[in-house]
C-alpha cells in the first residue's frame, strides 16, 4: 500500500474542487501553570463586560477564582489562569455592570431606550450600542494542563452547553466535553468554543469573515430575536433561561410552530438566523449549516417525533494524546482513500468539472451571455419600435460596438415571441418566450421561457422551461398593441428573479482545447435580481443578487456527481450577463458548494466548500468541511496563484483540524512542513520527513508512525 503521500489526499480534494516536544499532561497536576484562556463574549458584541474564571468542584460549586479581566470593544478577552487553579473544570462568566455596552444584533432593533444613552429616535436600532442591564452568560472548560492556550468563547450556545453539563449528578470533564460537543453538533458541527466570532452588524467584518464565522454569529444573534423586549431592551437572561430549558436531557423540539413560549425550537433558531442573514443582505447561506438543520427539522417532523437528539462526537473526552492519534488515524484513512480515489473516475470528473467551470465562465461572459442578452434586447426593441416580427439583423442590440445578429428572425403570435436561428458572435439562439397577458395591471410580471437553446463551439445551453419575474416600482398596465407602444414599454424595475430548468454542457476548456469528456450541469437554477441600473432590456437592467443551483455534474464517460451550489453575487457593472454566471466562478461575493462523497470502505460523507473571495480559482481563502458520522475534518486553505486548474504555481497554506480541535498545518506548496501536531496550543506530535519521501510522526509518549 502506498502511503508516501497519505496527507496529500485531502489536499487533492481541496485543490481539485477549488481548482518542541512536550509530554501528555492529560492528568491533573497540583502545580499547573501558564494556562491562558481567550476568546470573545458575544450576544451581540459585549464591550467592557466583566469576565471571571472560576474552578468548580463536582457539585458545580466555585472553589477558587482563578482569573478575571474585561472584554474589549470587539468583545474579545484574554486572561492567564493563576496559581490557585488545581486542574478541575473552569467556568468562565461574562456579566454586565453600569459601564458594559452591548451591540444590538436584532434585525428589528432592540426596543426602546431606557439606559440613558442619548439617541435621536430613542430606539435601539440594529448595530447601535446599549446598556444590557442584567446579564450573565457562561462557558465551561472541561480541564486544562500546564501550557494550554484555550479558546473559550462565551455565547448563548456555550451557556446552553454549560446548563446541559450541570444536569449531571456530578460535574466532571467528560460531561463537559460531551455537552460542548452535543451543542456544537446541534448547530451542524460549528465548534461553539473555538469558532472565531465576528460582529454581525459590521459590514466589513461580515465581508471578510468565513462562512462558518458568519453563521455562528447569526446563530447567536437569533437568540436575541426571540427575547422579550416588553421592558425596553431584550431580556437576555430570560431568553437564555428559556433556551436552557429547551435542551434538558440533550434533546430539542424540532418545530412547535410557535405554540409553546416556554421553549425555543430548532425551527425558531433557524428562522431567527435567516432573519439576521437577510438583514445583512445575505440572500443564501453558504456554509451549508442552515440547509443541514432544516433537513433535520423536516425529517423529525415527518416521523411525528419532532425531537432532535444531537449526539456528542466520539472520544471527545479522551486524553489529549488519544485525540491527537485519532486525528492522525482519520488523516490516514481519509487521506489515503481520497488520494487513491484521485486516480479513479470520480476525481477525474471533478477535475474535468473544474476545467469546465472556468471555461463556462469565459464562454458565458463572451459568448452565451451576450447572445442571451441580445435576444431579450431584440424582443424589447421589436415592441418599442411597433414591430411584431422582423429580421434580427435589422436590430442593434446593446451598443453599436457589441456583437450583433447576422441572421435569424423574430415573430409574435398572441404574445408568444419566438427567436428563430438567431446567429450572434458564433452562437445560434432559438428561444420561445411567453409575455404577460395584454391589458393586465400589476406590479409583478412574469415572462415565461417556454424553451431556449444556445449553441456554440464551446458551450451549449438548453432551457426546458423557466420564468423571469420582474417587480415594478409602480403598477403598470400591459398593452401589446403596436399602435399604442409609442410610450415607455418597460416600467422602472425594482427587483426580480430568474428560475430555470436547464442544462449546460462545456465542450472546450478556457484555452479553446476540447475537453476529453465534455461536462454537463443539469438541474435547476434560481437567481434573484436587485438594484436596477437601467429600465430597458438592452441596458444594464438589474443585477444578480444570489443564485442557487441544484443538479448533477456529469461527463460523457458516464461519471456523475450530485451537487448543491449557492452564492451571493454582485454582477460586474450591474449587468445581467456578467452577474449571473452558471457553473463558473462568481464575479464577486460568497459561494458554497455542497455534495455527498461516497468512497469505498468509508461511511458517506457530506462535503461543504465555502469561499468569500472572488471565485474558486483565484487568490483567496476557502474552507472545506467534511462531515462523516459524528466526526469532522475542516480544511482551511489560503492560496495564491490559483489562476487555472493546474497547481504548478500554487502556493499557500492549509490548516486541517477536526471536531476535537487537533490541528496540522501545511505550508507553501501544500506539502507538510517539518513541524508539529497541536491541540490547545500544545504540541503532541513532531512531523519529520524521511529521505525515502515518507513522513514520520513522533508522539510525545515516545511512539511513532510512518505515513
């Protein structure tokens, strides 16, 4: 069995889709030192919150205060645990006094001011600071050993996990590990203690945040949307108590349809999270967590139980070294199998799909996009000029310097417009469109695409059926009589959407070379449109705001992969043709790709890739999450030079972590650099390269393995 490049398997997954020693101090010690706790206190961001760390006994009673500090303006804190600490569980509490401020992260605002802060409208609006009044929120740390540097966020969900752990007759490290893991899995695998938190009200932070960081901040904000504001500002302590009451026994109601005010259902958390994301203009969520949770709710409701029971991940409470070795075992299994699978057809398909995606992007921008836009421009002009049919070569579409039709006709029969054999810039267009009925008055109009085909040497697109819905700024009366069309044909557009049942086949790569096995995306495409730039079909129109693609990627060799792609997009110069890019890198925005991965000998895994950069194949940062059973591998990649599917010039770093927080970093050319495997800031394994090309991992207990 070849194991010389075991770790490269996971890197292959990342790249293809994207195109010093210590000892095991797991036992508690009477002279523990140099333990650091740090993180963020967020429900929204808490500034000047009082942070206190206390060691607890088995009854949950505080036996020693081991550190204190205050949070900064970003909610962050850092403290060194003092010599009073003896190795037991630690409770980290944030509380408020008269100086404490909290950011309002409720989309509808946080009620009426009663805190004495001057405000022009006396209301606590989204993103404004206010005095939270009574506030106590906690997180539990299972244990710490000398030299540990622990990330301990304090959020509604760490508070929930703490309440869950305190249910046990005796508080111990294993119970705390399990409770924190249960709540992390309740949120679809978001690490509640260690995931970096951001200010969801800050546009710049949201723009630069990862998909997981954004969704965790939105999850936390969702709790405030459920708080009572009858006394002015949200009753945070009250809603935290209700949340804790909702998870007694480690289960939560899937959906009570808002009928029980004494509990919070998972559906209410989902709905609150969606409202926060909408407030930030995030049309679709790219980490895949919301989709995953909604599926859980729907499945539970369908069975009639309506109960969600998240389980803790395995070996969560094991010794540090055991968790490190389990991480390497997962890397060995998944890395090797994925590497071997890289030689098989599935990965060949993904590489083909990557090449096709880049080529489809170029084709859409320069070929099919202008052809599609030109056809609609001609439809608009045919009516505004009082024509019902004619030769397409008689029209000037776009600007005079843009590609123009050299052949084809356009006809009208009772509101059904047909473009026949239109040829523009090497693309042949055939399209049948159903226009809104004559004489209706409305503020929303739907154009039905009965069928459409666009053919070129590089790309083929078939639309079996679809709709384009336009919402107007004011009511408008449709009048398709040519003699009455001397006035403005199309009213001012406010927003809209595109929904298509389509297939896109890419036959050439970005350099014009035929793809060995042409790749097809077949499925549905939904695009939302916003921010009008021009009211005419031939102008900039409205730009794309989000897209959702569900379907399969296949090639002519018989390979197939089902996938779900979502994106929040911003079109280039506001243009439809450049803003909506099927199967290709987006002009700007955030993207998420989710699919199932079934490899020989392994359980089915769900994979999510998310990126907040310009596209999959450019400089930037990307996160890939592989979930299998109750375990998880997270690949955080930062790269430069990803200008093509070739990885010859790619440099950067990959940090791989798992659900237990064990991490390993690869640098530069994505090979493992000599270094260490880390947990809680401590090194438990040393990686060295051997002359035969293998990698040797030497653990701090003296054992080793060669990969």
